[in-house]
């Protein structure tokens, strides 16, 4: 194992809890108490995963997430948000910015480790070129390279957006419920609201531009992909 995890948390007792649990599981851990410090650290040494508290002094967790996804060096670092607020709007915003998962406080150490391992497994993904490219009209999806091109131009998609698009495009014409989409993109036991799926669909359609109509809403059911 020995993956490197950066924990961004300003409460010392919770920092110590994170460090204790993660080191017991074999992870290397670096602690940071502010968003500014975390961004400097991440730029120098991008980790394998970031545990990010949303309530931070100075730059908050959403600000850290936004800046990470704007920088090539940190864009692909998976993020698990940690929040005590439990507000749906913060969770949805974080997922829309590109976070991979969220963990509400208080949390179970076993759930924490399970979420981390799940995100790391998903990020590892299949071996390069293990799946054939998909051609859907002007859209080309390269699963091995995790690359999407539309009319020849590369699209900058978040991890969740890529997984969502790939999942729907593999079965054009099939209708999938929001629960099926969540399970396919994030795995089982991922607790997220229907609204977060809708928000990710909206963001994906914007990036597809005029071709966003390829993702069709089926009222009362879910979504499907049309060539």
C-alpha cells in the first residue's frame, strides 16, 4: 500500500485521529491546518489522495478544491471532502468542482478507510488501453487514456464526469436511473442525493456544448445517451 494522503484539517484532535487511523492502515500521512498551507504543499508534492475539511480558516475547502482542479499538477488528485455542516449545497458544489466523495462528521474509522480504498481503486482504473475507444458521432472516448475528444478537441472533464459519460455512452439508447448511475460511477453504498447527479449532468452538458442534447432526460426515470 503506502499511498501518500494529505489531511487538511484545522482541529488538532481530529488531525490526530486521522493520522492515527491512516498510519495503522499503512498510509503515509501529511497534515495541514489551512487551505493556504495545503495548496503550497500540494503544488510541491501531489499526494495520492486528499482528505479535505470544508470549514477551514482563510481559503475554505471548496476554494482549495477549485484551485486544485485549475492546476495541471493537482487536477487529478482525488479528493474526499470532510464536513460537519451536512448541507446539501456544499456537498453538491464540491462534487461539481470535481471532488470524488464526501465524509460527514462524526465518522467511523472503518467507514473512512473503506471510502479511501474505494476512491483509490476507482482512480487506479483499468490498465491503459484495456478497453477499446468509443466513437459516438463527433464524440471519441478513450477509456485507457481517460481522454474525451469532441469534434477533434480535447474536453477537460472531472473524474465523475468522465465516468458518467463513459457509462452512458457504452449503452446508447438504454435508460438508467439516478441510482444506477451513482452505483456505476461511485460504487455501492455511496450516499448522494438525486440532485448531485442532476448537477453533474448539467455540468457535462455545458462542456459538450451543442452536443449536450446527446444526454437525454427521461422524466421520472433518469437519463440515456443518444448518438
